[in-house]
């Protein structure tokens, strides 16, 4: 039996392509969410929070980004992101990590790579890969911020031991020659969800143009318990997320 690609479901398309674009609802919560991101981008920070260098040209919000503003979690609940990621993946995922990052990097601080990959007889990153929701708030004119190689998450080779970059093997370089590339632009309301096993690359910032993104990482419950739950910051984040879902469902 054959199915036309035009007739497949959202979850089937996500399996094949590895990404999904959606829009946040325009609500009071969303306006607060964007306002706080803009404040962080301009380094107008609340007391007891700071921006610390993570990669060259980038800074991450510390100590715990999810504690900065309740809208960072409530935006997920209000937009039913928990149900969306579960429907797209066909699994019951939970929130493991939340990052807010600013960047003035004129060179890609994270060129083509996979977050999860095989290196010789070792597997790096979660198995199966995490799924991320990322939102690049538009701070000037919409511009490319992230590239993903469509379908590359299901184009994988097990026996890889030669890498041109961390997370990008010689075989991945060949995959990039044949997989179409999708560009995700900074936006006023559009977010991207993607399988982190796919090849993706951060687009360098334009000169004198500062960017900001918020990144949510979702994994299966067993993965959270094994990889993340030993860190109190991840445990507090996850409890906040799960309690917010439970409260919404009452």
C-alpha cells in the first residue's frame, strides 16, 4: 500500500523530515515571554541572575533559566507543547533541560553536527535522541538562525570513526551533499521542534547583531531518570513542568 506524501499525518511527516514548525498563541503570557527574552538580550537582568560565556561569542542565563520567569514554563502549557511533542514522536516525553542563550558570534559556534551519534564502538548523547524546541526571537529583521538537513536523522551509519567535526563524520559530510537543507529564521512567534539526531548547524550572527534563543530539550522518562535526574537543577525543572501539566489537567 502506498500513501501520497501530501496525505500523511503530522507525526508521519515529523518521522520522515525530522522537524516541525509551529506558532505560539498571541496571549498575555506570550507577550510577557517575549518581553523577558528581550530584557535578557539587552542584559537588563533580574537580581541574582547573570549571563555567562558558554561558547565563544555566546552567553547562557545562569543559574537556572526556568526560574527567571514563570512564563518560560507556562508558555509550554498554554500552547499544549507537551501534547504536541508526544503526538509528533509517538512517545510520552518529559522536559529535561531549558537554556536561554544570547550570541554575537560571527562564526558558527556550533557548525554541522548531530547531538547524538555513534563514534566507533561508543554512542554519544541520549539513545534515542532528544527532541528540542527552539525559539529565536526576532530582535531586528528576520534572519536565518539554524539550518537542519531534512531527513538526516534517519540517514545514519553505525560504524563511524572518522569525524571532520564533533558529531559530524566523513559520511555525514556526504549526507549533506544529498539532503535538502531547511533554514529556520528568527521570528515574532514561530518555533521549531526537531530531532537532535539530525544534522543541524547554527548560522553565524551578522556583524553587530545580537541574537537570543530559548531551547527546551525533551527526552523519555527513563532517559531523564538515567541521565538528568541526579542534577538538582534538572530535577527542579522537571518537577515544575510536570506539576504544571498536572495542574492544567485538573
